[in-house]
């Protein structure tokens, strides 16, 4: 059954898990060559749908099963009357098993097969059948040169299973990767198609399970779950007799001098996302602006942690960090929060202070680092975090016994119990200041309304990303506060306040 990007399965797998699924299919009685033929037919159908007026195909093939898929697509294209050539970057003499059978079928069908070289000419639609999901190290020659030439050609490009050079497990580009307009992937969705560098290289994603039955998947573990409208945790509807006391009291702590806007964005987000009551503890000089902007929020000007103590006994959830700064003022407030027996969300400078080891994270918390903050928390480089985002998310969750939202392209939500969720929605217009503050307030509001930490993080990330995708349609210049009305609307659509 084919799927488009709006209708994909939820389960995501590693390369090893997909190979196990493939082996399970074969063990259940489907010959490997039949699976290869199904993959080729799925690729051909997707290619024709994507480029209905095309009539020329250049397949650039490697020397594994990915190449076998490519040779069989070439056969289908030639039979349909297209002009077809295969440029072999991997010597066909080294092909084995089903891939060798596919090459033999292409040759017997009259497909022209030529060796790839620096002077090779690319024409029509280019089909990337070079490397597949088995790649782990940096792309080597002659594949690196072939990928570079394909990317420089300006021609439409389709990738078989995964853009060559993209890690199926991490979403990292391994030196160089095909920039596809269309990727057709098979059997199980690969985690690496949804995080890291994937958004830059995958293009439109089409999935085909190659007729795998439910039994095929029953014995194979899942690496992660893709967040979608159909599998999100939901807030319960509200009884007609509801009152503000039933939906929590969020206290947001932050907004040092010069940073007052951050805590107000978080507070506005918490207010508009359904928290029963919202309070802000910030610098005294920010109180007038806060009251003018958010009259529904209770605002306390504090100069020391002692002034927080009474309020900490009245609230149910803390959001700490937006605009907190790293001066003695912010550190003292963070220390007071860390000792409070409350559910908490730590963001921004709260995470930077946490990384120094001067404060401990309470239990049942959510932390929301971007890659730079994640690197400081783990004591590694940002590049190392980005090289394997799923591993970094799991490591953070284990180290701090917290639910982790690792922000960035393909945001990840990791739980200490090993669960991992991926959100691949969003928009490049979201590359703007303040969006993390909005997310932190949203998580706090969902916690206050009774959601568990992992569920609240998953729902918040999905709402935030999809609101950004919606508002981002207007293009550059997106302001963080623009997301808040869209989040409110999406939350109502996803979980109506009334039955």
C-alpha cells in the first residue's frame, strides 16, 4: 500500500531493523527478487506521478540491492517507451544475488549500461540507486563525485529508499548526499528520514510496505514513533461545571534585565494553551509591561529567591529559564525552583546553569535544549549532538532522568523509559528568536492540565511545529507570538474543549 507524506505509518526503524523486516518477509515465503520487483514498481509509479510529462531516465547505480532496484526501474521505464540509460558507478561484475539478476534482466531487455565517469552526461529524470540504507561511514569515491555531479546537474532527482549519503539511523549527511526531489522508501520508515539533515535532502517522501503483513512487524522492535495527528495524546474535554482551579497554576520564572520579553512570551503561551492560572516571577522593572500586555497574568517582581517561597506553595507547575540569565539573580531563583517538589519545565539559561553542575534537576521534569544547550549538558560538541541526534536525546534523558525535547529540524522527544518520538513538521520561517519560549510555556500549560511529562512534550512539540508550518506560509518575518493563536486553534481542533 503506498503512502504520501500526509499518510505515513507511525513506526520508525533503524537500518538494522528494516533489514530484519526484509529477512522476515523472505523467511515468510516472499522471494527477495520479488521484493526487489515490488520496490521497482513502487518507485516507477511514484516517479511517473511526480513527473507525468517526462520521457527520459538516467539511473545512476551502485553495486548493492539499491542498484538492483534501479536496474529494474530502468527496465520498466524502457518498456514504457522512455529513453533510458544506466550509469554504473559500481562495477556490475561485482553485483551479487538479486541485484545481479536485476542487472541481467536490464541487459537482456536492451537497457544501455555504461560505466560512470567524470564526463558522463546526465539527462531527463535522474534516479539515485547508489548506496541505500547500509551506509555508515563517509561517502567514498566514485560515489562522492557521482553525488556531487547529480546535485550540480539541476535535473529532477528521485532516490530509491533513501538519498545516497544520508544516514538511515541518524539523519546525518555522511560527507555528501543526494538532494532528492522525491524519495521512495520501502517496508519500514527509517528514522533518519525525519531528523537532522533529512529535511534538506529527502524531498517528497513516498512509502510502500511491499505488501508486508502485520505479522512481519510483530517481532521487530521500533526505534521511534512519528508524531502525527492520528496518534497524539489528547487533553480530556471539560465538564460544563469546570473552573480555573481544575486546570493548574503555572508559575514562570525568568526575565532578567534586558530579557523580559522571553518570560512574557512563555506566559502568554501558557495562558492561551489552557492553564487555569498563570503567574510570572520576574524583575520588578518588568512588572508594568507584563501587566499592560497580559492583564490576566499575576505578576510578581522579585529581587531574591526568598520572595518566591510563598508563591511556590500555591502553584502546581514551574517553567524556569526563559530570559533567566546567568547572574546571581537568576541562579538564586533557579536554586529555589530546583528544591521545590513540583513538576517543572527547564529551558534556556536554566539548562546552561544545569550544565555547570551547580544545581540538580528535580524529578518528573521536561527539559527543552537546542543542540548547543544539549552539547553543554552532555559535555560534547554541538557537531557531535547533530551527528546522532537520537543518541543524544536518549543520553540526555538517561543522564538527567527527564523527558527531553531536543529541538531542531526533526525535533525529538525522549523519555527515560526509552521511548522516542519524532516531529518532522515545521517551517524554515521558524528560524527566529523566542519560539523556544513559546514552546516552554505550552509544555507547562499541558502539564498543568494533567498530562504526563512525555505526553505533554509530544503534544506540545507537534502543536508548536504545526502552528509554525501554518503561520510560516506567509514567509519570512515570523514572530514567536504569531504562533500562539495558531497553537490555540490547533489544540481546539485536536482536543475540543467541549464534547
